[in-house]
C-alpha cells in the first residue's frame, strides 16, 4: 500500500511540474523572454521556487497585444507597428502621451481637445492557466491527504496462506477442568464478572524465530449456546495485521462460556476485533505469561 501511495504522489508531482513547464515556456515566448532558459529554471529549481521567481521577473516584460491585429505591443507604443492602429492619445502640440480625460498636456501645458478620435487601448489576455496551476498546487496535496485518511480507515483483506486460526467454545467448568492454570483463570473470570458491560480477553503470545503463536481466551457475559464463528485478517495503511473474529450464539441460557482462539503463523496480530451477534464492544484485554491452550497438541 505504501508503494501505491508513493506512486500516486510521484505521479501528481510530475503532473504539476509538466503543467508548470508548459505554462512558463508559452508565457515567456509571448513576452519575448528566453523561453528555454526560464523553462529550465522553473523545472530545476526545487519547491516551485523557479515558478515564483519567474512570476516576479515577468512583470518587467509586456504581454500587451494590439486589439486589432493581436500583435505584441509595448506599453509605451503610440501606434501598433504592424497595423498602425492608434493605441494611445497624444498631445497635438508635443506628442506626449496623455489620457483622454485630461484637460491640458502635463508636458507643454497646451489645452487638449475634447475628442482625440479613434483610440484603441492595448489589451492584456486573461491568464486562466496560471490560476488553474495554482489551484492544482493547493488541491492536489489536500486531495492526497484526504486519500491517506480514507485509506487509513478503510481496511483491505489480506490472504495469509501460512496463517492458521481455530476457534473453540466450551463451558467455563469444562475449560477449568483441562486448564493447567485453573486458579489464575478463576481470578481472571471473577474480575470479568465485575464489569459485565465489556468483552474480556486474556492473551498469550510467543515467538520462535519468524513464527508467532498467539492465543486468546474470550469471555462474553451474555454468550449462550455457541452456534458458529468466522474469522479473517485485515490491514490498513497505518496499522498492522488485525484478527477479526465474528462469533454467534443463542440466547443466554445461564451457562458461562469461554471462547478459545488459537492463532499461529508468520504474522502476529497486532489488534483483535471481536463481534458477537452483530455487535462490537470494547475489549478489556489482559496478558498472561502462561499458555492459555488447555491441551497440548
């Protein structure tokens, strides 16, 4: 799973860099800048600093166009050099560029005419691509964080061929009769009786090289006649293997029952998720240094 996340992250970062490179190259060409040089700066400077530097520098280069022929023009052009469209009003006396609303020329102080004739100001194309890139830079990391959170809470099934799990139910008295630590089990069961609102688990773990042996003794206060069980392994992005056990029983007949779960293989369950008759409750887990399995096989 971590490899998949890294590949997604790498793909997103590469996508952003491609869009940034295309944008910088085309925009630099329109402004008469060295497009190839700025492309290399934008791509090779880490953390998008190249894009920031380019956005600061490009302000010195005009991106204005003639409204008639769309030819690039400078801000100080009086007429378009391509189609001769008049771009700015000027003083009839000294040809100083003026605003159509001015009354006198600031250079020669001569009165200005009320009507300068046809004047078409240069236009600046809308830069929607830059906004798309900036939105992508913000949205993609946020989307990745959301994806990580979703994956961390949505578990996926794993098949562990070398893992074996067995679930056995038996009355408490029968279990005590074969247990090699009946007094310790009685003490544990008496503690369980003091908090009947919880499920109680006694856990034993042992390790031999890369082989794990995990045993659980489960006591459910309302468990009656045992009917069936199911178990599976699951895992999430942030958590290790989880043993999920689904138990079912008939209505409580007053007889105390314990469930013995024996799990062995090359993976050690880090969590136990227990469901009884479709209900999941908090587990009160205690550990023991003695094996729980009553019969040596």
